[in-house]
C-alpha cells in the first residue's frame, strides 16, 4: 500500500525541541562522575572501560575470587559509550542470529545457542538478585516484515528457530497489525524468550554501584594512554596516574584502545536514535503494543524500537555510518540527516502519531567486526586479555565475553575458549586508505539488496562465501 509521506514541516516540528543527548543518561538520578585516577596505585586486576564488558569483567572476576583487588579505569563516565546509548535489547544470541551462526559455525551452533541462553538466564538472575532497578522486562521480541520479500525470510527464520527448540509464533499481516497497529507490517515473528528489555544506563549505573559496594574501585575521567610490561605484570598509565597490576582486561569497544592491534579488527559504526515525549493514554491506545515487546524490522538496514517505562517510544537504527580513519568524535553525533530520516520513517510507521514530538536525538559508535561478532585474544604474554566487536548485541553478549576474557587470563582452557568463535579472530579490516571506500561500497550494495527484493548482488555473495559481513 502507498502511505502518505511526512512533510518537511512535520519533521522539523517534531525535532525542534529534541535534546542532542542520549535519553537514558539524561534522566533524573544520574550519578555524579567519580574522581579520576591520581598518582600511582596497584591492583590484582585492572579493567579498562566501564561499559558492560568491563563491568561484567569485574563482576565475574569477583564471583571467581571475592578477595581480588580490582580497579576499573573509565575514560569518561560509567556507561558513557554504547552501554548507555543503545536500545536496551538484551539478546541471548552470541552469533548475531541463528542463520548467521549456521553459516559461520555450523558444527558449534547448538552449543553456542545453549551457551547464549544460559548466559542470558544468568544475567537476568544476577541483576535481579542484586536488586538493580533497570526496568528489566521479560517481554521478548517481534521481528517484522515490512517488504514482501521479508515475509518469506521470516518464515525461514521461524523454521530455523523451531529446529533449536525456540517457541516462536509466525504472525500473519492481520495478526501482527492487531498486536501493534502499523499499516506497514506484512508479517511478524513473535519470540517470547531469548530477549529481555532494560534501561541500559540504569543497568550500568546499578552494576557500578554493586561493584563499589563489593570493594571494586572505579575511577572515571581516566583514559588509559599506554600499557607496558612491569615485572611479572603490567603498568597502565593515565593522564594523572598509573596502576601496576598482575593482569588486565581491555574492554574499550569502539573507542580508542591502548592495544593498537584492536584497530585491525574493530571498526566504529555510528548508530542513531530518537526518543519521543511520553505518549498520552489515547496515543498509546492507538498503537496497541500491549505486550510491550521489543520490535525490529528485517532488512539489511533496519529499525529497532521499544517502549520505555514512562511510555515513550525509542526509535533507532537504519543508518550505520563509518567515518574515514575510524573517526570517533562527539561532533559526528548530530551530523548529516540521519535523525530527520528516522523521524520521517517513524511517522510512516505510525501515522496515527502525527502530532508526537521527539525529546531526544543522539548517536554513538558501535564496535563492529567483519563477522559481526566479537574478537578475543591476549597480549603481553597472556597478562592482558581483550574482548570487543559485539556489533550491537553487547548488552547481553558482554557477560559471556567477560567470562571469556577471564578464562584467557587464567591460562586454562575452558568450554568457552574452545569455541571457534573465540579461538579464531575475525578477518582483518583493511587499513586506510582502502577501508573507507570498501565500507562505503559494501553499504551501498546492502541498500541495493534491500531495494531489489532482498537479492544479494555479486559483491555481497562474495563476502558471504568468505565468511565476511552479515548474511542472515
């Protein structure tokens, strides 16, 4: 069906008062930033980065040895990066979906699927038992078809999910539109397990508070400038201090890392999001959405959206932008027309919300790899472990990655470190000046595939054959 397009005046009005900052970290009750590191100190374990990978590394290390002295060094503030800017979807998947996992790790997919389900269950258990107030909701997710070719793709996804014992419901156009009222929906795949929703900033802040209560030192405003050997351990230097430790975990995600080798595998892609003002009761009634599940559509370029505790809609995704040289800069967060495009697409999806305004508009870099799953490894003779590259699924997978990093530091093989997904790193990303044109060309081919009924051209098929990119 042909839908009316939102006009420029409507888009401008809806964004006129939007604050250029992430909604989650702009809420009342945000903690004051901690003091930076000053002078020299020591610890058993140092963690670089206070996003989810870093926080879980400290948490899981204490679970293994409550007597450890742990120091977390954060360059900005707790949850500053993707951990405080994402949609709050916590997925069980460690492989970026079953189809992607089947393509890359067919012999391990059953075990990886079970590991992911266990990881999510333990995450929910530990967060709940710790009493962290992060609006955790066991609502699941619906994947949506908004183009005819995506209907068959959802049916294939449903069949694969059932092979792995997942309880999913393939919904017709009438069924999915009765659930969430949008004229754009052609089919849906409802999964009531495998995904939970959280307020990500409050999860990060709550984890930090629990860690501090358990004796972990967390210092903020302390970017690590260098790592070097020091006796049997390592020394990490910040602008105003240093710390000597037996071991370290580097969890810097898309941000500049003191481990230069991570540039080989990690590529920052800017993701964009909007948050509406709270919906009125009639507005909320007009869209249904009674189960409050997370929603995603199903193209190469896709949206993710969900309701907040105060009945706002977070609407994000679509553009994933790479800037030459892997540039990460706050100045990029409002650049270009990505937010205007998102607003236009929002009103096309929910034309009944034509009068809604957006309260926040933001962006931030996601750490991506050529296979869309994390890279793991060690440095400095096994004294340092790293994990990065979750490509949008880090809210859940970060806990698994923290365990992997600690396993690697232990030097003892485990069921996790035996996985090929851990042992083999992603294919290296070509350096500049080649990286930018390759990334931009690949992005153009993904857009072309969406415009061509999902049919992947020669370039994308070649990447699929090489085990590169995202082919599910």
